[in-house]
């Protein structure tokens, strides 16, 4: 007879499961290396003939009757802390058993091998009552210091090891989160495999899982429908913007032509007005000279100048009429150019408004899609969690059925990996606090006193003077 570490009931010799809680004896028979930072290798024991393995002394005393137990009975009292989980890689999905009857999961620098699933309920690793021995081994602080020099070394060692263990704890905590997610997904996959095989879990849990799946599908459909509607709205805005600006290229071409004509006409008008001004200047100049000649009694010269003045006046009048005609033409071209530019501005303005509306809607749609994705993710996560709960029940009741052997084995492997990580994290937490607080305090006091003596000596020597 042996004793189950979960419910503490006696287990008959040769029994594969505990009659009290249903725990599988062989499920805990895993050979696991010791240490932080190494590779994890779980060697599965043969289902029919589990082989003993070398391991450190157990942290807990054997249960009554364990001294006589052997074979499968020995699995009930294995050392639960003899593990190295720093390199665990979670199983990513159901995998077919290897040729040796084990599920192999590669990891960085090592591999994870777990015995092929057996016809047994969900295995849960035992929770040992005392972590101090394993924690002290992991911490490596050693015994409390006996002298002042030893206290200094001890304090520095504790500080360095605590920093190392803190970094390892952070890393394992991240791996543990991935392991938890992976175990949940594997249990959900098991539930789906059971559903496909026509095996169902009765009760409220199964009903809640089905409802959660329906909600997740409904949220996904709603998101897809809303996304399609948003695309249609944006397409309609794009068409409106195209209509608003479709005449702009032609208008801009007309604008360029008119702008060139306006420039040429303006230059022509400028030259005509310049000649008109010169004619007026000549007329004024000759009138002044003719007046001076007449006053001097030079009548003949005065008469000649008057004739020239009449010629210039005729030219001035012709230039004035031409200038008026060209000015009217210039003003007409200018009005046409202004009208085209107004049309271009209006079209571009409308297009700009439509573009602003599109940007505003796109921003609003992006926010809506973000919220929709959150709802879909939350619904999907809820469905996965509820399916995982169904998977746990399926594993406990139907895990040994042939149709579920592959999915059940993968789920057991994921659960075992997660639990080993949880134990190692618990060990690390205890290990970080397993030092002698008095020894550390003494070490730092000695270092502080030594520093003070050095400073006082330097002051006495006038180093700081």
C-alpha cells in the first residue's frame, strides 16, 4: 500500500489511479533535472513497467507503507521538486506519439519528453509542504556567517545571487504566462476534439461554453459586417471626392491658356499706353516751344511747331482709341480667368471638405474597429476559457478513450509543464528570502564601518584639506 499525495488516501499496490481523487500514479513518474538555467528533460516511464530513477533525497518523509512500495507505487512518493524548468517549451498542439511512445517537444538547448497519454484522469502534481530545503539549494547562500570577514562576503554574495534570481524569476514568470495560455488552449482543443468525436460534457459548464462560443462567433460576424459597411461608406466618399474634383484638370488647363493670353494682352496694352504717353509728352513739349517762338517773333517756326502738334494729337487720339480697345480685351480675359479660378477653388474646396470628412470617418472607424477587436478578443478568450473548463472535465472522465488519446496527451503535457513552472517560481520566491538577515546586516555594517574609517584616515592625513 502507498499514500496518495493529493488526497492522502491509501492506494492499493498496483493501482493505476487513486480511488479517492482519481490521480494517475504513472503521471507523476517523470525524471527531471535539477538547477536553474538548464534544459528540461522529462523522461516518461513505461506505462506497464515504470523504471526507478536516481534522484536526490526527498524533501518530505515517505508515507506509511512507502518503504515497501516499488514499481508504480514508487511514483506516488517521488520528489516533486527535482525539476529544471528554465528551458520549458510548451506544446503548441496535439502531436502524434513518437516511435518510443513519448511526446517530444523541442526547446532551446534541450527537449521535453513526456510519456504517451494513459487511460487516467487529469494528473495534478502534488504540492509539497516545505520548500526550504530546495530553496536553500537553489539560492546557494550557504550557512550564516560566523565572523566579520565572512559576513562581508556573505552580504555581497546574497546581493549578487538575489539579483540573479530576480532576473530568473521575471523570466520564468513570463514563460509561466505563456505556459498558462498554452495549457488553456490545449484543453480547449481537447474539448473541441471531444465534440468532433461525439463525446460531450454534460452540465452547466458545457452549456456556458457553448453560449460563449456563440457569443464569440456573433461578435466576429458583427465586426465583419461593420467593417464591410465602413468600407462601403469610405468608397462612397471617395466617389464623391472624385466627382467634386473631376473637372479640375480641364479647368486648370483652361486657366493656363487664359493666363498666357492675359499676359500677352497685358504686354500689348502696356506698349500701346506707353506710346500714348510719349505722344502726350511730345505735344506738351512742342506747345511750350511754339509759345516761346511766338513770343520771340519767330512766327514761321511757331507755325511749323503747331503743325507738328496737330500731327502728334492725331496720333495720340488713335493710340487712345487703340488703348481703350485693348484695355477692354484685357479686362475680358481677366474676367474669364477669374471665373475659371473661382470654379477651380470651389471644386478644390469641396474636394477638401469631402477629404476632411473621409479622414474624420476613417479615424472614427479605426476607433470602432479597435473596440470591436477588443470585444471579439474578449469573447474569444471567454470561449477558450470555458472550453478549457470543459476540456478539464473531458480529460478527467474520458481522457483514456482512444479517440482522444492524442489531444489528451498534449493537454496533460501542457498542464504538467505549467505546474512545473509554478513550482520553480515558488521555489525561487522562497529562495530569495532564505538568507540570514542578521548575517547580511552585519556584513553591510562592517563595510560601512570600514568605509568610515578610511574616510576619517584620509581627513586626518589632510587629503581633503
